[in-house]
């Protein structure tokens, strides 16, 4: 089987990379991280003009109707530039939840706004991947009660919330009884928070009462986080190689030392097969349903470990300067670290993959 990117997919990734290279340089990322912005509105507007928020939304609702492989390629680009905009919740989880579980009226109301970038939706799914006992979410009589932890794309106008039974509901950010609290994480390029529901009025997505779509949403989100890690790790590898070719010690560039060559070669050897794994996992989401969940878990778990190793080694190639803000490597390092734990640690996901296969 010859599994590779189509010409259109290559053009898509090149276009997104070129755009982000222009509008999201390190200086812009640093400015976002050091100021109290909800998201980088200038970068968001530019990506909206390119159609990124509507990638997976059907054409009849104003989206592009592209595949999950396309969405993963974009996620890889966003990670490569540690882009400070909402994506996993707003452009993947929320559109899929509404397309899968929403009524025709709900689709017509929300999807065109999402596709145009006029609406940002956060997602609270932690209930189904490690919620604490005191943070259970209950939906009853049109209202939510409980606490949602580690909400993605937190600074949003509304949220997709999964209760303990797998029902999906939409709740407005300004709803009465809803308390919001921004959480401080190691990743300063994205906003994460906590939602406290005290009998908050919510709108149930039409079909989620009968069918549990949460596992599918988690699978999609995990693949996107794996792709984001892939992009971030690739940047750190590229930056380490470039640095090794310009930094001199003892009258020679350090890239000529065998030990440094081995470090760079080991990073490249670890990362290249990981790219194929992410592509295959994204492909399985739509074309291989029997493998989708297993591959999503394995891809995120493997990229978490591989990304961590690449980030560590790339920093070591830079020496002490790699820990400073001069080259900005900590932004990529910490984004990889955040992705590692979000929606399931490697250990949790490997256990989940074993459960899906009936091994435990």
C-alpha cells in the first residue's frame, strides 16, 4: 500500500506553514504568552480567512468538508509554530459533536458560525478520561450540575459539555450559575480552564440522549493532539540541527562532533515513523472504524513519549542556552508536555488501547 499525501494535501500544508511563518513568528508567540490575551485575534482572523475553522464542517454549512488527515496536517503546522489560537475544541470537537449529535436546526444554527470563525466553542470532555470523584457532571431537566476540568479552548462564547452518561450539551459562557476559572498550566500558548455548574441551563444535542458519541470525539481530539506534538517536535529537531551547524566550539561547528551527529540522527529516526503513525491514525478515524480508537490511543501515547525524548535531546544540543527564552525552545517543550497529559497520559491510553482490543 502506497500511503502518502496527495498533491492537494501537500499544498494545504505548505499554505498553512507559509501563512503561520508570516503571522506567527516567535515574537508574536512571546507577546501572547506574556500578556493576558484570550487568543491571538490577528492570527485567528488570518486562519479564518484561509478556512481553517471550517476544515471538517460539511460544505452545505459553509465548511470545506475535508478529511481528518487534512485536519491532522493543519494541527501539525499549528504545533510547529506553537500557534496561540483555538483549534482542537473549536475546529474539531465542537463541529463533530454538532454534526454527529445535533438536530438539523442545531446544525444550521451553529455550524455556519463555526465555519466562518465567528463562534469559538470550548470542550469539556475530561469527565470521560480521568475526572476526579468530586468533579462529576450531571445533566437533568435541562440543567448541568458539577465541575468540568481542563476545558480546552477555554476563552469561548459557549462550551460543548459531556456529562457522566455521555450526553452532550451546549452551554453559554454567560449562563446564570456558571462560574469560570482560568487554570495556569505549563503551556502559555493555549488557554485552559475549569467550569463550575450550579444548575446551569444547557441545550442538549438532539441525538446524544440515545447514542454516546464521546469516545469518538476523544479519538479525534487525541489524534489532533498527537499531530500537534509531531509538529512541535519537528520544529525542535530542525532548530537543533540548524544550531549544530552554526555553533562553534574548539574551532569547529558542534555538528561535526560525532556525539552531536548521533543525537540529531536519533531524533530524526524516532520522529519519521511517528509521522506515518499519526497519518494512519487520522485515516482510520474515517476509513477504518474498527481500528480508530486503538490507533488514536497508540498514536497519542507514542507521540507523547517520542515528543518528550526529542524535546529533551534538542534542548541538550543547544546546551544551557536551550533553557532560555532567546530561541524560545521552552514554548515548544512545554506545549509537548501539555499535550502529553491532556485527554490521557501515555500509560492511561495504552491501558485504554488494551481494553479496546479486549486484552484487559
